[in-house]
């Protein structure tokens, strides 16, 4: 473009400079691949996209983060800046892959790091989402690969937490909020619930699928986090009545309960007490 046109573009707002030495079209700045490419250029080699950024580019929606995360070798002293978080760590060629021309950690390595040092809820939802829809053998292989990456980490901080979250993940949650809800319940001292528990008729027909359940206690936990639930309130009430007729207690959670779970946990403890099976 030439220096003059670049300066004109910056002055008019057509171009923007997210970090020193990098210029992008302002209209593309909201696109993660554009910000990721700009970050790689700004930091310079050797560098790889990592953490939440790598996971998001792998298609993991639970790992959303406006900042771009990169990792450089321990030998490089690169400072983070606004919107660009620089981590130091060891990595090998086999830890990286390239997607659309962008160097990033493989999903196994990215999950291992995120489980150690990412937001706990987002990290658990991310590994649960990565397992979703995988055949059992593929799910087991992903778990094994992530565990191997954890074993190879030079930085041992967060390993215990990472292993706990990895063991708790099932890949059966239908959305990241459902994964977060399961983590909240377990951390509150309740036994791990069975996700996507099916209720069947005598002849084997599937009647309902519960978000989470403790079948031996006949307690169900349903997440009503989407607007669609407003339209099916009557259906949910009727279903709860049918479940009650089958001897089940249904506890319902909403998006607000993820922020403040006190009401939810009180209702759940009450349900456990009624079934003479205390949580802890």
C-alpha cells in the first residue's frame, strides 16, 4: 500500500493498529483469526497460539476470550500488552498444528494448559465440549492424550485441579452452562450426577431425557437457561408432574443460578434430605 496510504487509512479509521508494527482492516478486527494472525506477527517467531485462543480456533465455544493468548519459549522475554497475553512455556513441533495458516497448539496440549491455568468453569466446559459427540474410544483417547500432556508439563502448578476436571468430564453435556452447573454441584459436595439420563416406559420407549440425575435417589436437575424454556413452561410443569408421579423430585436451575447458586444448592440439599441421602 505504501506508507502514505497506510497513514491515510489509519487516520480515516479504515485501518487500525492493534499492536505496534501490525496494521489490519478495522472491519476485520472482531474476527478472531485476524486478531490471532496479527498477534503472531506482533510477537514474532518462535511463537504459537495457545490457551483459550487455540481452543476457540479449534471450535470450542466454551473457551471464548477477547484477548489473544500466545506462548513463547522460556528463552524469550516478551511482555503482554492490551489484548495480547504472552505466556512462557516449553513446546515441541509435535505440540503444534497449523489451521488456516495459523500456528497453534493441538487441542490436547491446549486443553492441558487451559485446565491448569484457565478459568476453572470455562476450562471444565471446554474439555466437556471437546469430548461431546465422540465415540467412547475416541473420548478415552482424548482423555489419555490430555493426561500425557499434563505429565509432560514443566510447570506443575494447577496439575491437581486439571486432573480433577479431566476425570469429571463426560462429554455428555448439551451446552457449556450445563457443564458449569455440574461442576458447581460437585464442588458443593454432591455426588457427581449422571448426565443425559433417560426415562423409559415399561416397554422400553424413551419418555424423557434429564439433563442430570441421581437415579438411585430419583432426583433430577434440569437446566432452563435458554429463552426457549419460556415458551415451554407449561410443558415443563406437566413433565415435572409426570416425573413426580414416577417418584422423582425435579430441581430446576436457570442462568442466574450459575452466578449465584445459593438458591439452587438449598433446593438440591432439601431434595437429598427428603430422600434420606445427604450430599456430604
